C-alpha cells in the first residue's frame, strides 16, 4: 500500500530562517530608505528607525516571508 499523503516538512532550521529573513529585510529596508530617506533625514535616529521598522516588519512578515517559505518548501521537495 502506498501512502499518497504529502511528506510534512517541519519548520526551517535557524540558518534557513536567518537567510530568508535577510533576503526579505535587506531589500525592504533599502527600498524604504530610498523612498522615505529624504523625508526622514531630519528625524532623530530613534524616530527614523521606529518609523522604518513599523513599516518594514508587516511587509516582511505578511508580504515576503510566506512566498519565501513556499519557495523553500518547493526547493526541498
């Protein structure tokens, strides 16, 4: 009897997760800096970081990580 249920792949190892996060965060922060850098150049560093991270985190978590996780699963199968 053959089992046709798909093989379940667990959560990514830490190094895979770190690479996926870097792949998502670096371009996101680069684009945000290009778009908002001049508008935020006079803001204090902490405020600038707060604004950029408030925009970047949802983009990374909800927009970029799901496709990266699907890509990882595709590559592992």
